[in-house]
């Protein structure tokens, strides 16, 4: 069985005002040893409960800020997990945690891929985004990753921050591309519920970029990254050949993944889905941390398949939709194709270059048009 393992580590040094994920600010030392042991216990329990068999193909520590986890705890967690030889083991990190001794230690523990939360290399933008790391730390971390004995590494970049110009984006890209990243994840800023940025927007103190500016920034990113030999392989992800994220690809290819940790989501071999309690203290103290769980339902499966599968450049295999007896309305598909937003072949549906910037709208239209074969 092919499957991946996602582990959510919630603690952060600060709660960034744009972040909508479940995080806890580590004001005093987190109970790391207890957390690590509970994480392993949940993985084993979920594997039995949901029927995950054999070793995991990928392991991904997300957050939060997993790089805040003491290396000794990280080592114990990885030593206790069952994952395949040669598996991709990714750890998300913030620049302030990356230094030579730490990097050597996490590589020795079994991590072979780092995803670095750079977000910006512009000092004014970094301050506005509430980043804890200095630009000196960010540049230092990038330089260390470039030289590290990793299978691959990635840098995150946020664009379409309030007031950002194309020239400012170019400056960010110039600075980042100087480090020759093998993988870049780019995210257009969105105002998430219950975040600091939502409060500022509601108070009239923050204004999102208009759609025309957003599109200009997006197109500039696409052109610059592809010219640098880092083509798009998913809506938000760009990689040099051979450096695509194996773990993230599982989500887009309808492969099961075991999610463990507070607020983690999972997708089992029987196509059931679950979501954990978004409260680390409750998660630590309960035997079953499940908040919600739902079994297989054809329409929900088809909708989730379109939401996840259409993110990748390869799109969705039509056979998977046929297998559950559903299909988007052919008139709607033809209309999207005529608009240049969708490619519809005999075996799959996929977004076009013009379709990716408006992918949410295209996928929503396809889902709303689903009907029995």
C-alpha cells in the first residue's frame, strides 16, 4: 500500500497575522517529550483503526513550526515510525531556527528535505507580515540549505501583500533566486478568518490588492520562475525536475495519508476522512482525538477529487470519477474549454495556463455541475 504520513506540530514563536492554521505560541517551553510520545501513539492507533498497511512512503512535519521541536524528540519520533527506505522526510522550518549544528543534527536524525518559511526578503514586507526572523537570518538559512546534504529543499514566498508592486516582487525574486532554490512554493495573500489581518481589514487598516494587480504579480512570478528553470507542477508549487514534493503529490493523486497531531486531517484507505481536535491540550489528554469523521460518499469523493486533483498540472483522471458514477456536465466542460481555462481529453481534465490563476472558480463550477453518468 502506498501512503503518506502528516504530523502537525502546533507551536510557533509568534502567531503571524496572516496565518489561518492552528498554532500555539510557545510562551514557555512546550511539553515536547510528552507531545512526541503521543504523536507516535496516535500514528500507531490510526494505522490499526483505518487499515494503513506497510511503511509510509513519505513523512511530513507541518505546523506551526516543526523546527522548534528539540532534535532529540524529533529523533525519537522518527526512530519509532515505520517508513520506507528512501522515503521523503520533510520538516517545515523557520529561518531563525536554522543554524549549522541544528541542520547537521536533523539530517542525522533522518530528515532529507526542508521547507523554509521565508515569505519575503523585503524588510518592510517582513515587518508587515509579522515575521520573527531577521532578513539576515533568512539569507543565512537559505545559504545553509543550499550547501546541506539534503535530497531537496524548498522556500515559501508570499505575494500580493498590501501595496506590493511588480518591481518589489522582482526584488524578492532576485534575492531568492540568487540562492538557486530547487523548489519554490508561492502563495497569494488571502485574508483568513480569525486572523490579525482580518481584524485590520475590518478596521479599514489593511486593503487587499485589486484583481488586476494580483494577476500582474501572479503572471510575473510564473514567468520569472519558469525562466529560472523552476516550472509549475501545481497551482502554488514550482520545482526543478526531480525536486517535486512527493508528499504533497499524494494529496493531488488520491493516495491515502495518515494525519496525526492536533488539527490534522487524514484520508484513509477506505476513503474515509477525519479531522482532529484543534486543541493541543485536549489532543494530549484523550485516547481518541477525532473531532469529525465521515465515511465514503460518492459526491463528496468526486468533489474532493476535483478540489485536490485539479491543483496539479496533470489534472484528474476521468476513470476515477466514472468509478463513482459521477461526471461534470459536458456543456459546462465545453464552455470552460472554449474559454481557454480547461483541457478535456479522453482520459483526464486539466487546467490550462490561463485556468490556474482562476482555479478556484473553475473547480467550483465543475463541482456544481456534477451529475450521475
